C-alpha cells in the first residue's frame, strides 16, 4: 500500500548543501558515502548535477552566485525569456503531441498533472491530493484537490481526468505516450473527488507515468488547444507556433505562493551558437541543449552560469539482429569493445557525461546495478572477435546523423578505433530531416538517441522488450521479457532490485546496442535567476518543470 | 569594341570594317592601367594556382591523416607541431585544410563551369530559337529556380544516396537557372544590335551567329557571373554537407570546416579563421583571375 | 509603345501562371517523393503503426496523389490555401503572420543594398583598372567570400555580446520606436548586404564595361562628352537589362533564401516557415510558400525585363 500525503509537494529544500564544490567539501561527501550515505544521496549533495559550474570573478572558491543564493529568499515579480533548442510550426499546446523540450515546458507551465516529479523522480501529489493502490498496482484511487479551477474559471472534476487520459488511446490524437497509456484499461469517477484507474496488469509505477508532461490534465471535451486552458501556474497570453509563446502569472493558482515570476516568454533558437550569444548578450535568460564546446564559453563568461545534469540521456550504437554482419554475436561484442569510452567522453562530450556500460540504466538512478564489470576498450580482443565473426578486414557502413546527438562525433571516433582492429567503417551521414522514420533501426549499424524516461521499467519496456515497437536492435529474449513484466508488480524492493540487476546484465552481455556514455544535459542561465539549484534529472529546464520554481533577482 | 579582331572573320567583312572604323585611339589612362592589370592577373593566377596545387597534392603533404586525433587540446593555437592549431576535436587543422581543399576546389570548379556552360549556353541559343521554344526553355529554368535548393537536395539524397556526382548535379540545378537569366538578358540585348541583324540578313546560321557575333560580346559578363557563382557554390557546399548530401566525415570541405569549428569563434580560434581565410583567398584569387582574363581580351585588341 | 508594354505584361502574366502551375506540380511530386509523410513527421520518433494509419486517414493521405493534388489545386485557385497539416492552423493565417516581417527585412535590405551596389559598380566601371576600381573589387569580393553564417555570428559576437550595442536576436514584437527598429535590423541587413552587394556591383560593372567598350560610347568620348555623362546617358541605358536582371535575381533571394539570417537572428520570417513545412511534409504550407517565392521571383524578373525594354527601344518591337 503506497500512500503519499499532500504537504510533501513543496520540494524546495534547504539547498545550502547543494552548492558544495570545494575539495574539502567533496571529501565530506566522500566520507558521508563511507558512512553509508547512498550514492544517490551523495549525488543530491552535489546538486544531483555532479557539476555546477560558476562564473568567474569573485572570491576564489566561493562564487558570488553562491554567496548570494545561499541567503536570498525567493522574490516575486519579473519577466524572463527562455530559449529552447528547437521550435517549429509543429509546436503544440496539446500536451499529447508534445515532441520537444519547449512543448514539455509549456505543458507544465499551463497545465498540471495528477502527480509531479520531485528532485528524486518520485511522484508527488499535484492535482491529486493523494493516491493509493489497494492491490499492488492493478487498481488505483486518486483523490482530486478541491478548489482547483482552469484558467477559464471552470472547476476541476473527475470528468476532466477521464477525458485527459483516455483521449491518448485514440490513435488519431497522435499521442506520443500511447504505449504508456495502453495498460490503463478504464477510469471511472467514484464520486465528485475520487477517480479509479483500472490497469490491465499490475504496475506500481502508475503515479510516475501520470507525472509525464503528456498526461497533464486538460478540460473535459477540449478540441482546440491553442488557448492552453489548464490549471497551471501560468496562463497562456500568446502562442504562435515556431515563433514564441508568453505565459503570465495565474493569479488563481492553487499552489500558495507560486509562481514567483510575472511572465515567461518562450522561444526556440535552433542554432547553438546563436543561443549562447543570446544568453551572453542578455537577450534571453535560460538556454538548453548545449554541447561541451559551448559549455566552456558560458563558464568563462561574466553573466552566464552553467548547469550540468546527469539524467541518463544516451546516444547508442544500434546493431540489428536481423541484418548482416550485425547478426553475428562476435561482431556485436567486437563493436562494444571498440568504444574508447574515455576518449568519447573527453573529446566528444568535453567531459560532460558519464562512462556507460552498454546497458541503459544510468548510475545514480534507483535500480542501477553497480556489480556489472565495465567493458573496456580492447582493440586486440575486438580484432580476434572480428576474425571469429569472419569479417576481419571488411568494410562496413555506419549511419550517423545530426538527429542523434553527438552521433557524428562518436562515429568518427569509432571509425578511428575500429581501424586499429582492422575494421573499416564507412561513415554515412544522413540528414536529420526524416531520420527517425527512415533511418533509425533500418540499417545494420546506425545510431539512436534515447531521452530519459521517468522510470527504469518504462525505459526497458519501450526499448528492450521483444515485442516493443522501438526494440532498437531487434533483440529477443524471453527471460528478459518475463523479468520486465514481473518487476512491475513485484512489491518487494530487494527482489525488484535483483530483477533489474539481472535485466541489466542480460542487455550488457547479449543486447544489440552499445552505449558508450551517458550524456549530461547542459544548460546555461543568467546569474540573476534564482532557484536553479533544484534539479529534476529527467531533462533540461529542471525536468521541464522550471517555470514555477525559479525567480528573478533583478 | 569587341574581340572580333582576334578571330578571323572570313565571310563578314562589312560589319567588321564598320567597327574598325569606329575603333579609335584611346587615351593614356588605359595604357597605364594595363600594367596594373598584369599585376592583378599575376596575383590572381598565383593565388588560384596555389589552391589548384593544394587540391592536387595537398593530401600528400598533410602531416597527419585528416581524421586522426592528434592532440588533447581542442581549438589549440598555432604551435610548431600544429601550424594551424587543432580543431574542435583535437585534430590537426593544417592536415584537414590540405585534404579538404580538394573537395572545395574540385567540386566548386566543376559545378561553376557546368552551371555557367549550361546556363549561358541555353541563354544564348534560346534567343535564336523560335519564339515558342525560347519560351519553353525559359519556363523550364524559371521552374527550376523556384524550387528551394534544400528540397532539391533532400529529394536527391533520398532517391539516389549521397555521392559526389549527385552533389554536383544538385549544385548545378540550383545555379544554372541564374546563369541562364543573366545570359539570356544579355543575349536578348545583343540580338537587336545591327551587326547581328546584318548577319541574319546575310543568311548566317544560328550557331554561327551565336558563336561569332553574340558570344564574344557577352563574355565579360558571363565570366563575371561565373566568378560569383563559384563563390556561392563554395559556400553552398558546406550547407549541402550539412544535409548529408556532401562530403562524408571525417573528410570535410572548407565551408564545413568553418561551420564545424564555429564554436571557437569567440575565443578567436585559428581553427575557424584558417579555413575562412582559405575560402577567401581561393574565391578572391579565382575572381581576380577571371577579371584579368576578360579584361585582357579587351586590351589584346589594341 | 503603351500597347506593346501592355501586351508584354499580359503575355508575361500568362506565362507566369503556367510557370506557377509547373512549379506546383514539381513541388507536389518532390514532396511525395521525400521519404516519410506528414503523419510520420508529426508523430515523430516514437510513433506506432496504428497511430500513423489513423492520422493518415484523418489527414486524407490515403487518397491517391492525383486526388490530393486536385484537391489542393482547386482550393488554391479559389483562394483557399488550405490548412497546415502539422498544427491545423489556416495556411493563410501562418503566412499572414510572417510575410510582413519578411517583406520589411527585404524592403530595408533593398533600400540599402541596391543604391550602394549600383554606385559601386558605376564608379568601378568609370575608373576601370584604377586604384578605386581595384579597391572596390577587393572589398566586394571579400564581403561575399566570407560565409554568411560567419558574418552573422561574428557581428553578433562583436555588437551584441562584447559591445552590447545591439540585441542578439531580432524580435519584431519589441519594436516601439525608430531607434529600436534600427537596432533590430542593423545586423540582419548588414549580413544580407554582404551577400547581395557583391553580385549586383560586379554585374553592374561588367555590363557597363561591355557598353563603354562599344563604338558609340567611344564616339561620344571623341566628341568630348564628359565621362559621367558618357556613363549616365550613353552606357547605362543599354546596360540596364543585365543590371536589372542581376538585381532581380539578388532580390528574389531575399524572401526564400534568407534562412541563415532568420535562424541566427531568430527572425520570424517566411523562409524558416518553409523549412519547417518541408521537414514536416506539410504539403499545403510548402505549396503556399513555394507559390509565394515563385510569384515574387516572376514579378521581379518581369519588372527587370520591363526595365530592359524601356531602356532599349529596339527590344520593344520584338
């Protein structure tokens, strides 16, 4: 029986400790870990980011931002402009169709979910005041918060919840999270405040699923989403797809004291160097999706600060089981040995990432299995494996694209290390345009890019289950499939952990994907923005939830 | 004045003499200019020749393979080991430019010549064709010019895959219509001149009129236009590589070298300045050479 | 002469309609050839086959190509540009939001670049081979030889980031005064001028030199006509055709070709609308933009031809 009460939604913690960066302080964290602090908690001490870069100028070792931020309490008022990395006429205020960071941010600005992620990615009550399951995850009851109104004045009712969730099951809605919603068999209103979710199979992670930006609550019957009529902290004042949107403070917001800002303008700037220049010239106050090259520039600037978050985003080498030569186990193993992971992290990511081990669960997340031996760069072993696979000295095409972050750089690095093992890789760079529908998972050797998912189970279900539509390599393993489904309904934490460890081992040993590194999310922001030490490791802009948590120091 | 004098003109004496009559001694300034033109020509020839040599032999001279990661320093400055610094991944910039120049020079040269040849050829001939045929040719080129080159590039790469001949085709399709436009308007003007009319009445064939009467009189503009097209094509190539149509990594043309290192601009990295300078000298050299070529044709006649 | 001009314009309009029709056919064919359709592009990386099928049915993509084309064409002819497939907004509305921005940018750039370019070309032609000529030559060449994105990025770096004189992004929505407008347009216009001036100036020079070398101008020189008058009265009128065409070609670039400038300065114009439309396979939006670019181009070249005809009496009888 899981039960959450309603006052835990306030996630602003005392963040003084989050700013520790000096060597002594690192030592303290180290000792704390020795004392039994979990790795996860230590990450939190470090601001979950691991890295929190400060601007230069000021007392050495103690940046002015730190000194100010430590004491300053949030201020109300102010207007900021936020630039996301992509924006097009496809932008939509229909949460079901959200496809990039700017859509997700707007969904959380204008709407609320039943639940909401906290900095540990635990689902906390939001529009639902509380939630519980009576039978280990098949039936869930959500109690709605009272007195919540939409921007147009309509009160929140169970009908809104039913409409908001069930519409995702209509194929024509074009929902991006259909695969997550399919397990919800039905929803019914028990009374004026309570709704019951019935699942086709137990899933103890339902509250996490309901926290994603696509599943926020819209008003019953909404067809035209251009007004952004939700219950969120900001009202939509202007929205023109591909140009900009303006949200102004919702004076009737149900959460007392929030938001701090008067208004947020959101724009998209696709060119990375323009985005950085706009931040440094003061035209925008927050930017996302930076590469390591530009991160250094922000670090060295006077008015910009850098935030790096390890959230488990990865770009992976996809080796198809149904094509040659990637169907040969020795070849796949050889490719995994050809990743010089240290070099990829250093050269392509400029250090902003974590070494990965060919399985998708990132270090620091709840089910990460640290007993798995790290696969090392080993060209000799790769050479003998290639011989074993009968492809020594062969030429193999490798497809890369700007669509998959860093894949071109990784391809070039892989090409170099493959040459050392006598394998010639021909890089075939294809346009980002149409990459996901025409190239991804279609070539024997190509790249994919997977954004963080809220839970390990969602990730594994969507990308590794034999029957998954996006089973990237076409890997099929009955034992693994059983584990994924069983883990959803397993109430015992220790057993569940062991299941996830087994799954990670299976993917690491047999899977058809190579994950060399996890990419850090890099963001830049104006040093006058407060509240940025809160981190939700699910994506940029505080897991897209920044809008009501930041303030302007003026 | 035109260059007819340099071309023997057996049949048509009258118009030639007519223009000879009007060919009058020109004052001192032009003679003084000739020496300068010579200088420009030598500079143009020198610079352009240099790049031709780099294109031919550059890869042999490169100290490192263009894809090798030789340094741990990204955007490294000028040093003895790396005379043009290192790029955003720590590769030797000198080697990359020496290898990349081949793509830029070769592709742009071929594409610019083809565009001008096709564009100017049709532009010139269409004037002499029957009205309806001329109109059809114009419609075709007008249609071509109205198709966004990005769309053209995307559809070609998806239909035929990426290859160098395809890249040239896409480039020519984008730039020939412009050349046609200019050449056509020049030729239309010239076709109304007396000497062309006279040639018509003399019963000369269309090809003869085009080659002997019209072409020599529009060569200056056509060449200038080709010089500009060369510049545009050099710059276009980097955009095409970006779409996956162009040169495949780890190789890169000069424009792509600028683009991929643009992050180093704020710190004044040599990795972005060097290829930009390379593009600058290459295109300016080519245009100076073209200028002096066309002008020297004019001065030869004296 | 009025009759001939009228006839020409009428003939040209007819030909233009034909060209527009051809372009719409080709664009339709290309959009259909491009891999992936609207449904796939909208649903993105994680689409399921059922969703794609449902969305296709909803958008009418299951109909044969010829039916879809006819549907679009009949709408277009009656002035209905259709709806954007990617966000359901009316195409006319989307274009209406962006076109004024593009026209303002194009207008300002034209006002700045054309006089500069023609003056440069005329001066260079008059001082052919002289110091000024060579200097202008080098300046125009250097301007065009630097990649557009480098000029723009460098300008932002200097004027916005280092000096803080100008905004890094050009937001039309924040314009209150003439000063604001100048600040916003300074860098985009500067960048575009770098691209355009060279072509126009050099073609002006070349066309003028062709004329200055001709017998009748030499005759005028002998008669003692001063150089400025020789150029203005004798050479320029005959060079108007090629010059006007070069200008028209350059200006037609200002609507659809300014994607780099729109991207770097985040200027909401029509070129980025088209690029979005292409990557979303948003057929009616692509078609509308293409018709717009093509129409503009045809109008510009028609104006150029009219200029040529007005300046060369002999052409009028053709």
